[in-house]
């Protein structure tokens, strides 16, 4: 819990298209002493950040329109000191790497609670004791990871990604709509 006056509360920009999840997180962070502003897409997030650069940001990866990675890039361009955590239900190695390269301090898979997010926002170092999965990724998960990597290389362009993967565009869209395969 942060103990500060109302005028000195740290600002947190929360960008998630799940309105219920965003409302729950807003309450949780408000109770922890943050002044929370909510956006439900990247464009709205950019607008709010342009009005007042937040000290902290929690950004969902997959939303309608541009990906949350675009917002991470914009937030860091506006203020390199903004601490950004990317939160997603569509975790992949490719997007995690890109989020960190773009300036996010951490990348969390949903579901994550306010305490986990708060810890991630204040984490400056990696964890050498992180658990290593004892079994390799499934073929379905490897396919998902590869698609995500190529999609990232193509800057989110579905048609170009489908061409590079030698896959029909509609087939790729169906695969992207599905949740990632289990590890």
C-alpha cells in the first residue's frame, strides 16, 4: 500500500479491452494508492498518455486494432521512465521478447492479480531461480510460437504473415482467433 496524499498518488494507465477485468484492477490499484486511468484500446491509451504521461502502465497485448506492443513503444517514446507491464492471455515467447525489447519491465500471462502486477511493476532484475519447465513444448505450441514470431516480424500484417508462412489468410486468421496451445 502506498501512503501519499491525493495529489501525490502515482499515476497508472490501465489499457485492457475487457471492461470487467479493467474495473476490478482499477479498484485494486486505487486501494493500493494509485490514481488509475483506464483505456480500452490502443488509440484511447495513446490519447490518455499524451494528456498526462503515466508513471506506470499495465497494457493488454491483444485488443481490437493495433496490438499492445504498439502502445508500449509509444509510452516509452513519450516518457522513457514509464514502467510498463504487458499482460496477456495470449502469451508467447516472441511477444514477450518484443515487449521487453520495446521497453516493458515485465510480461505476465493472465490471470494475474493486482499484487502480482504491482510486484512486476517494481521489479528491476531477472529471477535466476525461475522454474524451468521439465518437458518440451508441444508441436501445437511450437506452431503458435512460430506464427507469433512471424506475425511480429510482419508488424501485425496478417496477409504478409500468411504469405511468409505459405498459409491461406483465412486459415491463419482462424489459428489466431484460437487460444494458444497448451505448453
